[in-house]
C-alpha cells in the first residue's frame, strides 16, 4: 500500500489518505497516483472482507 491507512472501530472502517502526496504516473500515463492499495487487500481485523482503493488526479 502507498499512502493508505485503515482502521476499524466497532463497525466503521476509516481510511486515511494524505492528498498532498504523489507517487508518479499511472500505468496509462494519464493520471498521477496519490494513494493505492495496489490491488485488493484485507480490511484490518475483519475476516473475509477486502478493499481495493485508488486515489488519483489528472496530469
């Protein structure tokens, strides 16, 4: 994961992303990656639940 923090409190998943960061171009080259889970990943402390997240902006 890049620039993604996740936590679960009770029944609420909180996702934290610093929107000031950049991690280079996307594979297509059309966008700049701000945050990514780099595919599907497990939600912390929750069995059988996954998340896939991409945060990006146009070049």
